[in-house]
C-alpha cells in the first residue's frame, strides 16, 4: 500500500479505479467534495496504478492509495475475458482487498465504482448505518427488482441457489467485520473455483462468498435504472446514480440518457480531466439524449415502459411496504437499511 495516504477521519469514501477510468473517479470526487462541504470522512481513490492527482483534487482533500498485487487468480483467462466483455478493468476486484489495507485506518468505508453520479444525500449517516451481523450493506441487483425470483446467471453457473444478489457498485463496508468474517479469502476461493463463471468479476466473487448475507439498502443509494426508467425518479428521489455496464453517460448507446448527465460529464472532462483515447467515448445522437422536460410533455418513458400511467415491476418493487415512507428517508435524505437479516 502507498504509505503516503493520511487517514484524518475514521470513515472514508473509497473509489476503486485504474488510470483509464481516473477521469470518471475524479468527476465523482468533485461532486462529493462540493456537495458534502462539512463531511466527516476522507475521500480516497484506490488503485493499482501510479496516479498523479490534479492540484484541485488534492486541495479538496482527495487522496490516492496504491494497492499491492491481488491474488494471482485475477490473471486467469476467464476473468480477463469477463473484464473485456463488460468493458471494465481489474479495479473491479479491488473492493475485495481494500479492508486488508485500510482496516487499521478506517472503521467504515463507503466503496464506489468509478461510474457514479452523486445526486445528494447524507453520506456521513449512510456510513453509520446499522449492518446487523453483516460485513457490508448494499442495494439489491436491479434485475431482482424487475423479477424477485430471478436466478443470477453467475450464481446459477456456480451451482448456488437463488438469493437476494446485490450490486457491488455502492457498498458500506465494516472493515473489522469484513476481516473477521474472512470475506476476502472466501471471495478468492470463489474466483479460484469458478474463474470462468464470474460474469461480473468482483461482484460475482462477493455474492458467491456472502450468498445473500448482507444488509440491504434502499435502491435510492445505488440507482442503476437511470437509462431504462429515467422518469421514475420524478416520484422516487435518488441519491446515487450508477451507470453500470459498458455504456456511460458520455458514450454512444442504444439507451437514452438524460441530457443533464451528458452535459455534466462533458463539461467536467473539458475543464478538468479528459479521458484517455481508449476510455469509453463517443458522440450521442440527439435522439439518444432524453430531455426530461420534453419527455414529461410527451408523457413517455424510454424503453418499453409505456406511458406515465404504466406500472412497471420496478414501481411495484419500490411500492413494497418495507421500502415506503420513513424507511427511505426520501424527504430528509436520511438513510436506513431495509433488511439486516441473513
């Protein structure tokens, strides 16, 4: 680990990335620093690369931490194929090992992927949330919001039963519990036993190791439906948008994306950090950009969700009793888990 990292608080927002995705990580860091001026946590970019942070980032308290080598299994051809398919990097495996480096520095870490758009919310409170007996809290994978009985293909290929699979793009991790429960070793065991079935790299390892034993956060803390259900957030305020998958807000895609996301990333990249040539990039056609005002007037939703009067599976999931009212903290931007039992 890079010994220059200085832990000033007992909690930290940790963003895992490599040099290729550093501009995206810096975008998220700037949002957090700007929207959490009285924060009681550090902001750390975790990487295996030797990164040089811009002066404005270090002035706002952003630090970088260079990790050592991961388990040799990450060099398996099956894992490399997975990373190529999902247009990602070995950085997706970093959350598995961050606690071994940061346990003695931070009590809790809020671990982000680099493709995160922070809308707002009290991240300090989020990192104090009750995890029960679990090492981490996360949001259920969006496919299980559409169909609660869905059996994730990576778990099915491993011969594991169906359970409440989570998305690892946003995780509240208790570093001591993570270490005490030997989660990292269990993840590497999964990787070594099933290297060809890790459809989502580190996420597959974490889910295979924990098998549903995590505290479940409300979907507003890791919203992966910004392109498929762009207007749902009019009635369901979202704290964190996660552009999971290969399509990013600044890339060409068949999915529609709100113009505000596209503009925010473009403005930041132009002024602060231009992505490398091999970073996902492209030019969106006007038809690919969803202007929310026009969509509201037209009364349409992107994709196949019909009109605003439609009732999609995601809406039914959000309408569950366990997810309504104060448990989401919609008006106060508070945070609560909705499930801590295994």
